[in-house]
C-alpha cells in the first residue's frame, strides 16, 4: 500500500470519525466512498470495519450513563444480529444496486416526513411492536452492504431520546451488528496485509478525532442536533445513490 493511499485512508477516517462522534453515525458512509477511490470498494469496506467497531464501542461506553433512558435496545440488538448473519451470508448475492437504492429511498421518506412534521414522535407501543422489524432491517443492510446507519438513525429518531441516550443506542446497535459481520468476514479469510495496514492507519485517525468530536457534540442540543443528523442522512442518501449508479 502506497503512502498516498494511506494518506487518503487517514484523512477520510478523520473526517468520518469526527462526524460520527457528533451524530452517532456517518463514518462508513463518508469514509468508504473516499477510501474506495484509492484502494477499491471491497478493500475500503474491510478497512473501515475494524476502526468503526472500535469507534462504536468507545462512543457507547462514553455515553453509558444514558442507558436508563433508552428503549427497545434488547429487541433491536437481538434481531439486528440475526439480520446481520443473514445479510452477510445470503443478501450479498443480491444485486447491490437495488439494496442501495432501496436504502436511499427509505432515507428520503424519513427526510420528507421530518421536514413536514419535525415534532413527530412514535407511540411507544407502536415502536416496541415494530422494533424487531427495524432491527432485522438494520442487520440485513449491515451484513449485505456494510451500511446500517440510516435505518437505525431514522428509526431511533422517532423515539425522541435525549442526545446521549440516542448516541448510546445507535452505537450499541452498530457495534453488535458490525461485530457479527466482521467475525464472518474474518472467518472467510478476507484479511490481508494491505487491509490490516490500512485498518491500523484508519484506527489511529479515528482514535485522535473521536474525543474532539465528543466535545463538539456537547454544543449541540435539541434542534441543532436534529438538523446535524438530518444533514448527515441527506449526504448519505446522495452517496448511496451515487454508489448504486456508478456500480
């Protein structure tokens, strides 16, 4: 792996990690397209998987004091892990373009609904009833294309949790589904020296930027956090469509 490739990996990871530490998501969505320009999509997905898992574990631990304010985590995590297994082993055979377009359309519906009714909150009973479906969908997307953030973020936004409870919820779900995907990929022998070096460089950039983003998050509360989240989701939708069309 060349020095210029490692520089792209480091800069893309720094950008993605900063956004993730503020909103709870965005690292793979921002870093993978940029890194893929230098090393290819498959290598980029694997390189990002390792530091992304570490980032989720760090942010989940950092916000652990808000666990008592979360909802439906057990259901979302359990069904998410099951979905990740199916997605990694089965859905990878489905044309990726259709999965990307479907995910982008889901984000679009959420954004329109948010702009129409920013104050909308899901009924707790309805949310609990449908949480297994949401968890399964997130796991399927994580396993199939390595991206579950938009599904999780859009679903949990309807819970209207406090910021720290929201961060704790999304990062715990990402960590569990991402760990399942990573274990399966490692078991399939997809680790290489170049990928290991790239993941190490990305991990250093993530470790440096995560604490900085956490400090920035402290300045965002209420509407400011919601709009920051909406901006990340909008960028992710455009990125998904671009990836689908360019594939």
